């Protein structure tokens, strides 16, 4: 599959390039179908009208979610506080957990430090996922976890996960910016 190179995009009008249309439809069990139905409803009803924060609140309400988990990077604590307050104001029980949970030293796992001569606690996405599992969250929301840490958090999360903020320290947490500017297109064209 190389859909990014496709010029026709006939799948938009129902073409089945894989010959798996029936199997694909069957893959959606009851809970997944409900989630998909709610997603399509929000997209269709509010297309280009709601922010992602508003869509997350609508989605959570429509799904009947009550307990929301927020796993955040400690560097985005202020953004997490604002987001969690919005969720609480909208009637959700919110459990938040920062990336430095448990205060495990990077030295304990022989991890690269930002400054070798200082004590640094490691990011701990597996414990973040475990803490939210213990609270029986219905949905977990990633607020700026680092690349790799977000992958581990998603892998170990008991609840479905979505992202509110994707970490990109250089581009003010807008990683798509690198795809839109000539400078970054040129830079990314070279081996990193």
C-alpha cells in the first residue's frame, strides 16, 4: 500500500482497492461501531465548527464517558491545568498524571540525560498508564508526551487513547508546521 502516491482517490467514492470491503466492515464490533458512529456524527454535525477540545468533550459525552485520564508532559503542566479545568467544568471526573510520576532517576535505567552533571527523573509513561488504569478511566488523553513515551503510554493504556497536544518543542507543538514551510521541507529532505 502506498496511498500517499495515489492520484485517483477512488476510495472516496467507494472503490475497494484491497477487495476486503466486507471484512473491513465486519471488523467493527459493537463498541468500536458505537465509537465510529459518534465520531462520524461529530464530524458531520460540527465540521469546521468545533475545536479539538470541544470535539473531545462532545465525543466523551456521546460515548457516556464519565472518567477521563490526562497523561501530560510536565513541561506542559499549565496547558494540562487549563484543559483539565475545562473537562471538570463540563462534568467529567478527571484524573491527571504527569510524566515524572514516581521520580525514577534516569541513572537507574542508564538513560541519556539532558545535563550529565544533574539529577534527572525519567519520563515514566508505563506508570502513567498504570495510574490511570487504577482509576478505571474511560478515555485517556495525551497532552504532549515525547515521541516514544507516547508510544509506550498508548501501548500500556487500558483505555482508548487520543492526543490533544503532540510534542514538538521547536514548532510550538505544531509538528505539521514542518510539512508546510520550505525551510523544514528542505531540512527534512536531508538525512537526519
